[in-house]
């Protein structure tokens, strides 16, 4: 799974690099798959972990220790560093109401309320003034974690209804997305597209991942059949009405977990610390800073070298100086 996580992190970096710079760096996996695949892996790992242990305190402590420290650091770090990129004087910058609103909104996972810092990334070369446009998924991740104890309680109480419980969860999520899509088409209100991407819309991926954990023995036993079905549905997806909302979560989840658990080709990388989460946290502001420093005038190979080199360095430092130490101290 570590290899797949790194691959998905690379998908996210390339997608945001293209969106923020206007370049067209090629990557074989469509960007629309990346978020769903991340949630699938999360569901596969997190839900059964709680279901087995049933220790609410330990469950939330482990989630907080892994997620919160680097998240807090990346917000605070760039809120301080970007004073040098602001059009405002330092005193105006730090005393600005938008600065404190940025900290409050982002630290409380309400990033959409204030994605910008005062006077930062506002020049015409920027396609977005957001400091870190990747953070919107974190509130969804936390809502997934909060839902796990509730669903696990229902799961334990009605274990003989195991398939029905997950069918209702996944089907409900798909139905929610269809309703949001219908409302968007009827009204043209962009808010419905935003709501489509939030917790209820992503739950199908998370709980598909959780479901696949419980049937993983069958998945391995009939691995080529499962893969053939998934690839067939993917191949004919463009001919299936509303495929993006209905069958895509199944296809993405199935292929993602299939690649993760079939064979041991990722064994070597899995021996080492995984910094894919830190890559996800740092790449967006690294790209924005590159644009601020004139990156748009560089050669493509130099842009890639800068983005991946600096992001990887930040990720390794983040894990070793923050993530790993907090895990040892607080676990």
C-alpha cells in the first residue's frame, strides 16, 4: 500500500502543478481518481482496525497523533514564511484580520472560509491565491473517522446483516451524489457541486474500502475475475449513464485494493517510513512559492526537479522532526 500511496501522491502533485501553472505535464492516471483511491485505502485500513480493537480512546488518539501535528505545523509554518511573499508590510500582515481568520479557519478544518493569506499570491501570474488548496480533504477524512465508531456499533449489533449494512452505506452515498448532481443541473448553483465532493459524496469510497477488507480472502482467491470485472466496467464507463456517480466508486476501490494486496511487489518500500501524507500536505504551497519565484519561466525539467525535490525534502523533514517524534511522545 505504501507504493500505491506514493503513486497517488504523485497524481495529486502533477494535477495541482498543471492547474496552478497552466502547463500540461503528462501522468497516466486521471486526476479525478486520486481522492477516491486515497479514501478507499483509508477505509480499508482504519475501519477494520477500530472494529477489531473497539477501543475508542486509543482509536482517536492514534488518529490525532498521526494527522494533527504535521497538519498544524504546515499551516503555522507557511503563515509565518509567506510574510515575505505578501504585498503588505510585516506589521500590516500579522495584524490583518484575514491573517487570524486564516489561522482559525484552517486549524479548525474549515479551510474554505479563508484559503488565502493577506496580500499573498495575488499577482496576475497566479491561477489561485489559495495557500494550500489540498487541505479541503482533511475535514472529510476526519468526518470519516468520526463515522467509524457509529457504523462499527451497528455492524456488531447486526453482524448477520453485514452485506446489507455496507450496501446501504455505499448506496446512500451514491444516491446523495445523484441528488446533488440533479440539483446542480436544475439550478446551475455551484454550491451543489461543492456539496457533491464532501463527506457524504466520498463515503462510498471509504466504506467500499472497508467492505473489501472483510472479503479480501475472496478477492485474493478470485483475483483475476474481480480485476476483469473492474477493468470491463472501466472500459465501458463512457457508455454507461452517470457512471461517474454510480459505478466509478466500485471500479476505483476494487482496482486500488487489488493492486495493494495482490503480490508482494511493494515489500521493499514498505520497510521504510511512509511520507506520502507529508508530501500531500506540502506540495501545494511549494508550487505556489515556485510561481512566486518565477518558476513559470523555467525549463519543464527544472520545474519538476524543484517541485518534487523541495516537496520530498519538506516531507522527510516533517515526518522525522514532527510526525515521528509526536508519535513517540504521545502514543
